[in-house]
């Protein structure tokens, strides 16, 4: 029996003088939350929480005698994981698969599965970037087509309303200076990077060149076709940085029917440097 002058207002604050056979239960007591509390802490609405429970993404909540849902700390941790997966663009089916690994209680398998999913998301995003760049080119082509001819009567084949009256769609989308206009011949074949930075730049290019599927010769340089999962944002950053320090190079990133590629050219006396850095055409 508890001493009369003491009472338990919070079940987590158990008196130290409880009988030994009762103290063993104290560590197993966990906090419980109503659905509105979980909604506030997790950022998911009560309706979403009920839906996640319905589809099995959350385990069935326990119920009070009055029928109200009760959640524990483990549910909040699971919702934090679900929120992170949603931030990474995972679908509910993908999250459901990921929670199987998460339920195992070991981080390693979760990281392995999440890494695979994120890799697929990167590849998909890069593909979308290429499609959007191509679409942008086609829209510009359409805009030009709509300005070439305005018939007095109905639309015809050259007004741009029912057909593309401009150049074929296979024209490349070029980001940067075109390779048809290589770097000026009077640019010195020299890099302005200090030696420490040059080592880092070479490492960056090596990581990028892993994504090259094939190399083809072009005038004064090479065309390197990239795997669809190649990081285009990193390629743009890298070519811009390289152009800034090595002005004898000329870069163009193209998207056409052959795929996504970058083309690099240089004056004749810089050809050994070009092929040493970017490889030889096969």
C-alpha cells in the first residue's frame, strides 16, 4: 500500500518506495497519444492517419474503453520515417515496402532499400529533365512556326496551327556555346586553377565520365553520350566551372534523338589535353 501522503498523478512518475515486485513494470510504461496529438506532432491530418491505418501503413491503433484511438511513441517514429520517404518522392506502395525493412529495427536494410529507391528517383528525374528540355525546344520551334505565315483564309500546312512548318524536331537543344563555334584560337592553352583545386576538379570529371556510354569524334573534339541517369545539374555546373578556368575549351550540352550528350572542342594544340581529360572517341 502506498503511504497516505503520496499519490500518483502521472503514471510515469512512480514512487521509489514501491514494492520490488511492482517496480519492474515501470520501464515498460510508454506515453500514449490521442489522434489529435499525433496529428499535431507528425504533421499528418487525422483523416490521413485513419487512412494509413486502413491501408496497413500504420498498425491498428489500440482503443480506449470509449472507442477512441490511442497511439504510442513507436507510431510517431514510424510517421517520421513515412514523412521522410514522402519528402524523397516515394509512393505509398514504395513506402509500404520500405516500412517492412523499418519494422526489422535495423538501419542497414532500411538504408539499402531506400538507396535503391532514391537511385530510381534520380534516374526518373533526370529523364524528366531531358524530356522538359526537349519539350522546351519543341515549344520554341512551334512559336517560330506560328510567326512564319498567316493565311487570309482557313489554316493550311504552313501556318503552324496544324503542322510544324519550321525545322525538324531532331535539331539538338544546346546549352552553352555551340561546338560549331569553338573557343577562339588565341586563347592560351592553360588552366587558371591552382594545383590543389585541379586535383579536385579531375576527380569530379572522373565521377561524371563514369556515366558516358559512348564517345564519337566531332570537329575539333568529341561527343560523349550519357546514360539517362547521369546528373545533368552536376554536368551543367561542371562544364560552367571548366569553361571559367580553361577558356580554350568549348562545351555544349545537347538533347536530341540520339540522347543526352555533352560535346567539347578545343584548338588543335589543345587536343592532347582534351583527350587526356575526356577520353578518346571509340
